[in-house]
C-alpha cells in the first residue's frame, strides 16, 4: 500500500466520533465539542504521521480505522478533561514548599473561605452607619493586637510589600543594604531587581560576609531615604561573618532621620525555639528592636494564605496605604477571610501549634511520624516487587525559613528489583493522585512529615499503579 491508499482509508472525523460514542467508554460529563475536537486532533495527527512516514515499516504501524483510533481519542479527551491545578501528595518533607503551594490552611481558614465565597460580606462596608469601609480593618486591628504594632497593611504577597514600601518611601532616593543580604529567592524575587523596579537606588555596603554599622554610616548621604535589612532566607553565610543588628541600625536611622525597613521573609509570630527548633527572629522582636516597618509573607511560617503583611509606624503605613500602587497590590476577600481565620489562631499560641498545619507539621511528634512510616512500609512491602524500609531522615522547613535546621523525621525508603528509583519517582508523579518524593542513594524516600494519615492509602495506590499498571486492552 502506498501513502495515498493510507490517506484514503483514514477514517473521517465524523465516523470517528460515531465510533467513540459506540464504544461508550467516555463518562457522561464530557462535552460533545470536546469529543469533536479530540477526534479532529487524532485524525490530523494520523494524517501527518502518514505524510511523514519514511518507509513501508512505519506506514504499516499506522492505524486508520475508526474503531482502532477510538483509544487515542479517549486519551486525548482524558488529557483535556484533566484539571491543571491538581491535588498532589507532598512526600518531600519540605513543609513550606513554594512549588507545591506553600502552607496548607487550617480548618477554620477553609470555612472562612467558603463563607466569604458563598455570601456577600462587609468587606468594605461599615455596619455601624452603612458608610463605605476599608478592607484593611478586618486584619489591621487583629495584627496590631497580636504584635503590638502601631499600624498594619496587608497586600498581595511579601514581594509586593517590599515593592510598595520602597516605591512609596524611597523612589528616586537611596536605600542602603548590606551586600550579604542581596538575596534571590526561588529565582523570582531578587532584591536588586525589586529595588530597581521601585525607582529606589540601591547602595550596597560591606562585603559578602561582613558588614558593620560604620559601613552603613559612611554610605549615608543627603539622598539616603532608607536603611533596609533583608532576611537571608534560604542561605547562610557561615564562619567568619558579621551583620549589623536591627537595634544598631535603628539608632543610626534615628540619628539621620531615615526609615528602617526589615524584610523578615518568613515572619514567625511564635518563638519556634520554645518547640525545640532554631530561633527565627519573630515579628515582635524586630519591632521591639526598633524597625520602623517589618514585612513578611502570609503563607510561609505564619501558615496562612498568600499575602504580604506590613507592620509598623502609623505615619509610614499611611503613606503606603495612600500610594496608587497599594490599590494594584491589594488583597482579595478570600485572602482577607483566610488570613483573619489564621491570625485568630495566634490569640492562643498553644493551640496555634496544633491547628495551623504548617506549625503542626514543623513540630510533629516523631512517634506519630514513625507510626505513619510503619503503616505505609507495611502496605508497600505487601505489594509484589517492592521493598520498603522505615528509616530515620531529616526534613526541611522550606520557604526560606530555618535553612540550616535539620528536622529529624521518619521516612519510608523504597526499592524494587524491577524498577529503578527514577522510574518509580516518575510513576508516582504521573499517578492519579501524584506523589512527589525524593531520591537518595537510588532509593525512593517518602518523608512522613508532610503526609497525612489519610494519604497513606493513596500513596500505596500510586505504587500499585506503577508496579502493576492497568493492562491496556
Ligand atoms: C520569601 C521572601 C520574599 C518574597 O515573599 P513572597 O510572599 O513570596 O512574595 C521576600 N523577601 C524575603 C526575605 C523572603 O524570604
């Protein structure tokens, strides 16, 4: 047979659609347009394959009959029906994993989201007198009450908070920052770039590992508007290092009437060292030490929705709130709702540790992690072709917080005589509920810190789908 014979025998789009419906394999909810589109794509693909075929052999492998093309249409439809944003299981042990959605929300925050999405609310409406209100009041009072700050403003994320502060308070003027703090986070937040965007001029002082108060002092000119400290987040300079503290910088800022901005990054509200973790500067400490403005993320260690929280002096916050950029960076009602619920947990810090998933995972009871690992290992070892072992390991906090902190954890290490670790990792990623894991020493490692008890069975199912995949008909 020649190419033209193959082309002639190729099913029409219409015949293919008929064949798809005859096979009755597609679920009822699939729109007709999608079946049509998928059938067209399949027919086009086959036609191209025929035209591109270089020899008899490759032509012989091409199917042209409607019945035989049905599975291709079904696959195409399935791919198009698949949601883009999907639930996954985080078995990496990285609690605040930016690529996997950072913090999970508390039950109360989820309820608040549902209520805010389902009903009208007083987002910008004063119930006392029926006049127009500000969406900031819902969070502002609570934030000030919790932290002792004079005033608060919440924007879209912490990058926005830094951009707004720099734009509103230092545009066209100079901001002095230590070289050791010119950070890039996750490839998208680069302090020098944010600075450039704000119109403020960056003045770098000190060296990578050492910056003294005198370095800042010498850099101050009549053009200087601000001193800024940025939390180094996901890296640390070790060994022979020195940075000026907030207290010292506050003294200098006072002397020259400059604004002191502290970008805390993660911004913890509770002292984590009380739970055996490394000390991370708390928001209150920074304010007490004299930072005029402190900003941090809502979805890192705070454990809430994406947001950028700015706290500090009322006169400065007022300038930020009035800036046109504030309108462009404002938070939506869903964020307000989830953040208010998250912040409320902190009214009782003890309970915050159990109710806010991020804090609960960071401080998880090792025995509970071990129990979960044993349960999973048992389920996996029962599957053909899998070997599973409970091991001690370390997890990371993530989100640029506690970068040097090893959190002792329990994990399951899996190997298979018939599948390489890379193959298993790929299979888990492509499972119906994808499981994201690590590979170490040619073993697949599933860290139980970020896995819930309910997810153990789903992980076992994901493994079952790799080791004994459905045999195609
Ligand atoms: C994470 C981080 C940011 C960016 O915060 P987003 O909420 O992701 O916008 C800015 N500065 C520091 C120091 C950070 O750690």
